C-alpha cells in the first residue's frame, strides 16, 4: 500500500498523479476503518483528502504553517505527518486526539475545535512571520465546513485584507457544517459554482486546452483570468475582493493536480488570497454520501462494510428528552421559538423545526448572534429557547450576561453535553457553564438528574419572568417514575440521615454517583443525608437549612469546582448560620485544568466523581473519633 510508505509529507513528492489518486482512496479506506473502531468525525475528513494531499505537496510543513479550522477535518493531515500507527487509539484515553494537537506533532499549530477562529490565528502568525528571520515562510489557513458563517471569521477576513497579510486562505466549500450551512455567502458561492453559464464556458475551454500539446502555467494563468472575467459578469462585486482579499476559484476540491497549480500560484501572491475549492463531504463512502442531514459528520462505532446500522443520529438520552419536552411545550406555548447555532440535529431540534418551521431559527456557527437575537425576540414577546452545547455557550457569555441578563429577558438556555463529555477532549468538556451562569445576576439554573426532570424543568423555566439555564449531560439519561420527579424550584430529599453526620448535595447527573456513595458509606456505618439539588439558583431554603445542621456538607458536581455550584451553596449555608459557625464543606468537582480526552466514566472515576470516589472523599473528610 502506498499509505504505508508515507512517513512524512516529503514522501509525497515522488508520487505521480495516478499514484496520488490511489493514495487518496487508501486514506479514505483507512479513515473509515479507524472511525468504525473508535468512533469520530467521518464525513468532514473524507471530503478533505485530496485537498490535504495537495497542501502537503505544495507547502513544506512545518516550515510553512498549515492551520485547520475546524480541526475535525485533519485526520488526513495526521496520516501524512507520521501518525498512522496512532490511529488504533483514536479518541481513547492517552491516545490520538480527534483534533490537531501540539503535543502530538510539530505539524500541528493550533488545537482548534471551536470554529471560525483560524483566520485570526493566521493574521497573528503572518505578522510574526513577516518580522522573523524567515519572512518567506507561508501561512496557510484552511477554513470551511460551515466555519465561514461565524462572525469571527469575517473579522479575521477584514483584518487580513486591511493589513495585506501574506496568507493563503483555502475555503473548503462543502456547503455544510453539522447540517447544510446557513449563510448568504454560502448561497452565493453555491450559485457561483453551479451557474450553468460558467460551467458551460469552463467545460468548453478546458476541453480545447486539453487538445493543445504542453499546456503549462501560462495557459493555466490565462484560463484563470478568463474564469475571473466570467465570474465578475455573473456576480459583481466579488465579496472577498471588496475586503481586500484576492479570490481564485471555484476549483474542484477532488482534483489534486488542479489544486496544486492554484496553490502554487496563490503562494506567490504578496497579500491575502482565497483559493475556493469545492468538495463533497463524505466523499467516497456511500453511507456518508447518502446521509442528507449530516453526511456522517460524526459516527459511532460501526461495521465499515455497511455503515452505521441504526440511525447514528437518532436522539438518545437527555437530548431525546429535550426534543420531546420542546414538542410538548410548543403545543402549549404558541410564542415558543427555538434557536440553535448550526446544530439543529445534535441538539434535538429537528422535530421541532419540522413541526413549526416558522418558529425555528438556525443562525449558523454564530452563538453570539443566537443569544442576542433571542434577547430581541424576548423583548418582542416571544419565549425563546437557545439550544447549544455547553462548551459553545462560553463563546456567547458576554451576550448572555449583557444582552439577556442585564435586561432580565426570559430566555431559556438549553445546554447539552454539560459536564465531562469524553472522547472529544478539553475543547468539548462542558465544565464552565455552571460557573459562568452563576456570574450572571438573576439567572436561574436547573440541573436535571433524569429525563423526566428535564421536561418538568423546561415547563418551569418557560413560566419564569427572567433568564434561565437547563444544563444536562451527554449520554444515557436516567429514567424514573413520577414519585422520583421534583417540581418547581424545590430540591428533592432522597435520604434523611438520622445522626446528622454528613449531608451530600448532588447536582444533576452526579446524583447517581452520590447514591452509590451513600450506600458504600452506609456499609461502613456512616449514615448520610442525600439531596438532589435540582435548582442551583435559586436554592431551596429547606435544603440549605437542613445542610446547615450537619457536621459535614459535601457537594458533588461535574462542572469546574472553583466558583461552581458547591461554592455557591457553601456561601448560602454560611449566610444562613445566624447563631453558630457554619459546618465545614467538601466541594467535589472538576479541577481547574484542561482535561484530556477519554471515556466519560473513566475520566469521572479518575477525578473521584464516581460512587467509590465520592465515598472515599467523604470518609476521609469526616472527623475521626477521639
């Protein structure tokens, strides 16, 4: 196999274009098989194979700086930079990251999995290169897979054009992010690449040129000039060139030779230049190509011969509970609207969008816009629910604080994948949302411990006059009966310890670990009180008062410990103690650190946030008998 002979990008130089096509097929097969074993991002990587080969043929990494936005299209890049043997551990604890990783390779510059940032990185790096001892080094930024819908990407473009930075911007245009891309620019690019007049002219010119002997760079340059003239007639003025960024394209993103010629010429340009390549997400693997919603953007473990058997995008756990709760709430609240940032499927909103398309808004990869738009909708009398992943909520904290919180608007934030998420690593763990939300005055915060609780909490939040957050984890949701579901803003007492020795206050998903810990402690004759906090703000005064009568209070959360729910509860208990000293507190949660990827439950165990870990921490903290 050719792939086995590629140890570094320099090995690509000896291959002719027929061999490169063979290599591309081998890379696709390798990626499909690797993702089938461990899960991971599939469609985005399959679509970028030829592009990756062309980039590494034209540019000399790591001397030339190759930057990826977003990083989930970099599997091919990893294969060509000496990491083939690591793919057996893809996204496993201690194994290969699913994104570029500076710790893995000198070829990885940015550990980037939050979209729309790479053009700003490129602007900064180009400024550094221009002032270095090697100003001829090239900076290449690959952006696509919906990332150009993000406002920060446009800010980066504006600054690149204004500064005249020497950056090659490769627009990997597959018309999608997780779902079909929501963007006026994307629509414009689609019209451009599909325009029958341009397509017809291009086909005739290329056919004539192929008949000429020895067509070289001069003929190609002339061809590009004619394309540009035709394009200007079809779509004036060119968006990029209005920003001071030269534009070349569209180019077939699966034609290695064509991309190489375009990239070689782009590398000679003294300022910023966009090379627009058109690719097909999921190319070369029928199950991905046939997936109309997401082109198998990401996939679970599956049989590569047939693709994922069950629908890999079927909603599960808390996301499914949120979907059902939104459909039910939509029937009773005609002013209810749903907003998401390029993730209608993963957040469970597709059924809502199908039922009430005029009440659903997908703003693209633009969380800030989603939140401020929600504030405006609330001011106009609507009841907006903003559904995003917890890790992406941090991108819109200022808007949640100043646009929603400051104005006291009744926006509901549904934060999926809260807490430790697992295989996607530090960038995707949702550990900051609780601490951030607690900094916003008047923000109510709900943490369901079961699927049934989520539905009740959404109904409660929609009746409130101010903003609220409902945070829930990735994975399976606990299913409980009506007698195990709380109501309103009340906490739920599960177990009352007779000796008032220790009171455990569990937040959200951590209730299961706390229950196991209580059973372990009981076996050692430690009788613990256990509360399901349910609502972190406002806290149930009954729970706060009960906690204050114990010799030790323990809080358990799967968010960051510093400034999180435990600290907030500790302050509330201390404030309530008018006649005596507040009991000591043990706050269990995630440390202030970037947690690497791995299995979710394994990470929680390592952090001491499983049943045995909580029980051990409690036993250690209890006063020892004299």
